[in-house]
C-alpha cells in the first residue's frame, strides 16, 4: 500500500463529515472527503448516518404537530385595536354596576348596621373577616376593596402572563393572597392543641392565642389571646380575653369573653358575658336570662330565644324568634314568627319582615310599636328598577365571562365542548353541584379543614357563575354556529348569556333555568378538570407520516459546492 | 428561503409597509403558523412560543420599513424571530450550555458509525421533538435555525453571537446532546416498559 493510500485510510472526524454534508468545506477539501468516503466503509457509514440525522431533524421540526393556538389565530393588530373600546365599555359598565350596587344596597345596609350598633367597622369585615384569624384585614376591607383587588389580580395575571409562566402568574397572585391572609396580627403567638377530650384547667393560663380541636373541649382557665376552636361539644366557662371563633355541634359560653363571639354551631347557649358582639349561625340559639352581651347580636338560626341582656342592636334571621329579654338598641328581624313576651324590653325601633304578623304582649316595654312588613315573594315586574337590575346583572355576567374566557381561553373552549355532552355534563353537574358544598361543610368541622372547606365553597360558588357563562356560550353556538376562535366564542357567549338572563326572569320557570344552567355548566367544568387530571397519553403518529418538502438549500450530502 | 409552501408576498409587503391593515393581516395569516412553529421548537414552553410569536409580529410592524425587498422575506422574518427567541432565552438565563471558550476545546470524537446509524434509524420525529426539549438553549436554537429555517452559518453565528468558525462546533455539540437525550428517552422508555 502506498503512503497516499495509507493516508486515505485515516478516518475522517465527525466534524469534517458534518461540514462536508453541510457544504461548508472548500472545494479541494470537499473533493478529498468525497474521494475518501468512496473508499472507506466506516466513513461512508458515518456520512450516511449524519445525512439521515439531518433528514430526521428537518422532518421532526417541519412536521405540523400542533395547530396555531386560537389566541394567535385571532391576533391581528386591527382586531386588538377594535377590542380596546369593547374592554373600555365593559369595564365602564361594570364600574357603573358596582357603583349602583354599592349605593343601592351596600351603603344602605351598612348604614342600617351602623345604626344597629356595628359602627366602627365595615360590612365585609363584620360579616366574615372580623374573626380572630382575619384581624389584619378587618380595618382595610370593604366589599369594593375586594372587588378592586380581584380585578387587579385578574389584570395582574393577564399582564404577567406575557412575562412569566401562566401557571406562575396565577401562583404568584394566589401566593400573594395567601401571604396577606396569613399575615400575623400583632399578638401573633399561637398555641395549638388537639385532643379527643381537651380541658384547659381552671388555674391554667394560655398567654397567647389558642387553636384547639377535639371531640369534647372545656375551657375553664384563661386564654389571654383569641380562642379558635372546633369540636363536637365545647364549653367555655373560663375567661377569654380576645375573641372566640368556633365551629361545633354544641357551644356553651358560660364564662366571660372580652371580645366577640363568632360561631357556627348546632346548638348555642350564651349564659355568660360577652364584651363585644355575637355573630352566630346555628340550629338553636339560646341567649340565657343571665347572659350579657355588651355589643350587638347578629344571628341566623332555626329557633332563637333572647332572654338575656343585649347592650346594642339585634339583627336576626331565622324560623322563630322569641324575645323575652332586654335589648338596648333596635331590632331588625326577618323570620317566620316573632314572639315578644311580656318581660321583653326593647330600647329602639323594631322592624319585622315576615309572612306572619308578630305576637306582641301588651305588657312588653317597647320604645316604639313593631313595624311589620309582609314579605313579597314575587319580583315586582312592573318597576323600572327591576329591569335596570336585570341589565346590570347581565352585564356583570358578561364581564365575568369575558375575563375568564380571556384568561383561560383553552379551558373555556373545552368546557363549552364538554357542556355539549349533555348527559355527562348534567349528571356530573348534579353530583358536583350538591356534593361539593356538602363535602366542604363537612371539612369545615376541623380547624385545618376549615380553610380548605371555605376555599372549596368559594370556588364552588364562583364555578356556579362560570357554569352559567359556559352555558351562555353553548346557547350562543346553537344560534350562531360553532366556532373554536376566542372572540367569536365570546360573542356567542354574550348573546347566549343575554338569552339565558331573559329566561331567568320568566315567573316560576326562571329559577329552574338559572340553577339548571349553573349546574349543567359546573358539570362541564368538572368534566374538563377531570380530563386534565388524567395522565396524558402520547399522541400516536398518523398512519401515513407527513413528509414535508426539504427547505431550499438544505444540503444533505449530494454534490460538492461548485 | 421561504416557509414551506409560501410564496414571497411582495405585493402584500409593499402594501403593509404603506400601512394597509388588510395586507398586514395577510402577512400575518401566511407566516404566523411557520413562525409559531419556529418559536415552539426554539423555546421550552408553549406559552413562551405563543407570546414570542405575537411579540415578533408586533416588532415586525415597526421593523418592516427596514426590510430590504431584494432579499427573501422569509429569511429576514426568521432572522428577526431567531434574534427575538435567543434574546428571550438569554434574558431568562436558561442557557445551560457552555460558552464559546469551551467550544474551542470540544473533542472531535469519531462515533461508532454503525451504532450511530442504528440510533438514528430507530427514532421517530416525535421522539426527536421530545429530545429537543431537553437540550440547552444554544444547542436547541442552533438546530432550529439550521434545520427548521435553513439559516446560513453566517446568520447563525450572527444570531448566537459566536464566531462563524464555531457554528459547526455548536451544531455538532448540539447533535451530540440530542443523541444523549434520545438515548436517555430510550432508556426511560425501556425502564417504563419493564
């Protein structure tokens, strides 16, 4: 073998072969490589392998494995400009609606509550967040602030979506909310106890907040902070210097609570002293003759007996309310029956709404006669006010739908498709519609579950409205044809929602339509969520693989450059 | 260089440059799918690709006046797209591959040709796309620029900010990474099947 032949036998390196097939070698070197690969099997095999790799790469990249996403299909500058006024209009309408709602109802209600002795705080804080865990919020929250925050969160998510991951944006917003919720409130030391039979002994002093859970709980000692308690049977006979927040089967407050009592209980007995307000929801509520409530009493109960002393006003809703005690302020009562006994003393005006007139003893000491208003069970279709409100509600639904469709276009599109599987969506809707709130309420029995339960309930409540929006889109598609593009789908949703809202104002039938649509929609949403939670199966390749044309100038071997 | 099946839209470009919204829409409709696929291959997340496609076309509207009509529109479009995607990757600091200095020292290995041939023969396009997802930013960008949009070595060097002489090395290194990823996928699949 000559020297030249030996040299020829030295294998080419991969870089050289790659540059050769990419036509990046000069002519002389290219000819050398070409000649070498004619004679050397190993280098020819390498050349073929690299060529095949190039083809595989090109094919893999050019294959149209996924369609253009709908939001990109829509995206054109002209469309974007034309949408700006729609957004402006919708937000303007929503702002008007919120303002009207606030001035029409919230402000009046707030004033009434202030008159009823709940002054110094706000409505949302009063009703929900005034408990021990929400102190950080109570001075800052109003319903409008909540709406503003939710809107900002939504806009923030849309803004950040362009910069960070969609999931990350939502996580960021959610984490922000959680951080605010979890913010400590000054006296933040906390003691946690969980026992089946838990007793805080008489001489025991808890120098912080106490979170307690158990089947039978007795608080005979002193809690210097707040008491958050969940259990089957709870008795507070000691002294709580802060607030009490409880959820339980039975709750008896025999001792002293310097702050407020917020409770959800099957049976509630207040026999001791509560320095501030009492807000309770339960089956039977009994404010005993010995009870002293320094502030106001707000109750939602099946049967309620008020025999003790209430320093300020009462607001009571329930089946039957019996007053035999002393109420310093006014009374606003909406219940099936109201009995005011001869021993009762009420220092302020009494408003009573019911189907039945109140039974008032002539011996009762009342500052003014009971103002009785018989309940109206039908909407007043003859007033303009009613129709204005229907328009506001329809606008609110459309806004809600617009935001959700814009934030989650793919999910919404899938939910609309899922809603058209009528049987599955309706069946699942009934199951989830009834099952989730029951499960959430059960979860609320425990301290940890309380947060999960409340969060689930909030989600479920929101999903009811989202469900109606989805069904609006389905109705719109029935009328205007199917579409998979975002803005046409939003247009159909708008038309469908208007029709749906019109149907809901039909006497007798309306409520069925309303809840039927919400449950059907929630079923569709649940179907999509269920599908998304399933493990992904890799899509199979088509039977006849797509063979795209090679782009011009893609060189896979072939002749050398000229 | 054109996106597959697309003619040079000379007239539409001229009208779009004059501010004709309809012509702009036509350009978008014709090129958006190809650019989205380019971004989809170049960027790790689908949402990134969607955002990048929109941003590229927004950018394009301002840059259209700079376009030299004697050159290929698609090539220019891909160049803009490549620069945008590479900027995005750089901004997010997800370039995990080595810098230019290291590239000079990359060993020029001679793989076993028959083994390589076998590895390539057994792979599907789907597997290659999955393996691409595992590559570092530069390797991925280089392969996409070369084998999707058929950019020249000069254009790749310009977009990646490396010397032209190293483009081959970048591509070779990217192929090596891809093979490793493909082998990893195969090992995983075998593990999953057992």
